[in-house]
C-alpha cells in the first residue's frame, strides 16, 4: 500500500506531537524519553494500533547514522573542556578499553549460554557495548541532581566518546562473519588507522569551523546553522571516505568548536540542542516502527539473561578494571557501573548484521532491542535513587553563563555568570563595596524577586538575590563563588 506525501507528513506530525506529549507526562515518573519514543513507534507499527508497516533496515540505518552524527555534534558543543580535562584519561579508558571488555564478556556469555559462535557472541556484545548520554542526563536534569567527585563530566565524556569504539567493533566483527578468510589480527592496524584519522580530522575541522564562522561574515544570521551543518556533514563523510572514524571526527570537532569563541555561539548551540532532540525523536520512532513486538517474544528469555549479565556482571567488571589505576572511590565505581544505560545506538548498530545477511542477525536484533528496553526501564528509572543511596547526589547549582561579544564576533574571554545568594550566605546584608571580589570581576545586575536593580557600591545584598557577575577568566568563577556563596 502506497502513501502520499500528505499522509506521510501527517503521520510524522502526529507521531512527533504524541512523542513530546508522552515524554512530558510520563517523564516526570523517571521513565527515560527513549523508552517513551520507542513505545510510540511500536504502537504506530504494524503490530500496534497504527498499522504502519515498516521493514526497511537500510533506511533505518541511514537515518540513524545522520541522527547519531547530529546528536554527537550537539553533545560535543556542550562539553566543557575545563571540567572534562581532569577526567579525560579515565573517561577515555571507559570509552575504549571498557567497551572492548564489555563486548568480549557479553560475547563469551552468549557463546556459552545461547549457543552463538564466539564471533557472533562478540558481535552482539559490541553492539550493546556503548552507553547513552542523552537518556542518563535528561533524567538527572529532571530531578535537578548534580553529582559529586566529577562524575558528571566523566559520564558525559565517556558516553560521547564510546560510540566510535562500539561502531568500529560492530563493523569489524560483521566483516569477520561475512569474510571467513579474514583474521582478527587485521583489526589492530584498522583500529589504529580509523581512530588516528578520525582524531586528526576532528581536530583540524574543529579549528577550521570556528575560523570560517568568524571570518565569512554572512549577511543573514539564519545562514550560519546551514553553514555549520554542511561542515558537520563534510567532517563525517570525508573522514569515512579516507578510512577514518567519522563519528569520532564529528565529536572531537564539536568539542574543539564548543570551547572556542565564535559568532552566534549561543544561538547555534541552542539550534543544535533542538536539532539533537528532533534527531533523537525521529531515530527512536523509526526504530520503534522497525521492531515487531511479536518477534521479540521468542527471544524474551535469552534477552533477559544477556541483559542481566550485561548490567550486573559485564559493565561492573569493565568499570572496575578500567578505573583500577585511577584514584576513584568505591561508591563512584559502583555508580558508574550502574549508569550503563543503553539507548538507540545499539539498535542502529544491530541493523549492520541485518543488512550483511548474517545468519542470526534477526535474533541478534530482537535481543538487542530487549536489552535496550530492559536497561532503560531498570537502570533509567533508578539513577536518582542509586545516586542518593551512594551519597553522590547534590543540588545542581552549576551557574548559567553568557559569553559576552559572541554575537558580534569579538574574541573575548568575558562572561556573565548568574549566581543566586543562598540562605546563610556571608554576603547577605553587606554592601558590595565590602566584598572582596577579584579585581577583574564585577556585579553588573541584580534580580531581586523579578525586579532588576542596578548595583552601586552601597547596594546591600539580600537572600535569594540573583547576581549577574562579569568575569574574565574561568578561575575567577570559583573565587567569586567562595565570596558570595
């Protein structure tokens, strides 16, 4: 049965609206958005109420690649290098060695318990070896929860950088299964080539994109998003064509760009945040349509076994091994082990063996879907509880920032930082002139219950005042917070 363009557009509009509406309603219960989006897609599918038949793995994979690329770019733009740098090596250890250890452990388990060949088992492990950053932090933000001991940047950096490794392993073991003459030792030089080229192109493109944005001087502001999308697509496609890892190139380019000054930085970051959400919704809806619930029932037992092994054995072992050489508290390791939430990436990667015609690809796809669903429901709904139980949660008081001069293209380090005076602050009831703020910082505006006050030296600070503080350097923020908070 064919569909007209109008029917397709109407269906997309209804599914998008329902997805957002459902996520708003049920998201408050701690249910990850990905589960809700997948659920809407499944209900709209041929086994659901909508009756939409969709069985095109190639289209789903192509759409998934584009969506993942945009999601990674948006995540990279939001990565603060100042907070990420101290946890760089332990995050990279988790996103590389951790992914490999997880894949191998799950592979051997599937080989022994499910009767898969060892290569088929490791392929399954590779597909489910990466974590989902968007789902984890959407839950944390809804509860306004911060994490102690630099856990948040650790998990963000791990989740943003582990997809390239999982992609490499998935493609490599798919190749080995379809080419019996291939050797596992071929993967080592292939890995080094892909990662080195991906990193090199990503670094180069990050600086190049920033320079082009600042120098091209477009007459219309609306052209800047189009310009950056073109360069993001180029980064991925060019890297892939020369044999590198395109996902790694996109993520590194975004991290470099996000930590530099460029014209319209704030508006472009917001634009990509919206694009990333749209990409997630479209991706989850498409994958939900691709899944036939009736076909997952026969693998329910196998999927449950693999999922429980992944959550309670493989992920914790990989985390404890990777963090062994780093100064990390036991409770931190336990929490990182629990934050192994699987998202849309494994379902996208599961389409690779499907398209390659691997014998057990259908079973692998359905098991992967069940693992993602189980992980999201079990781990996703308990993140806040586990963080509090381990004593790792704290109020998320990260100050809001505005980069001054960015819309005009000025290369300045000045920022406006919003700080709220809490109850018990030593600054309450004192005039500004008595505060020992850093010389290069300045309180430029006070929001007092919705009424804006232009401060002078004699202005007295009050509880719950929101202060807009201009600073020149990152280090000044800590000094200002020490005085005011």
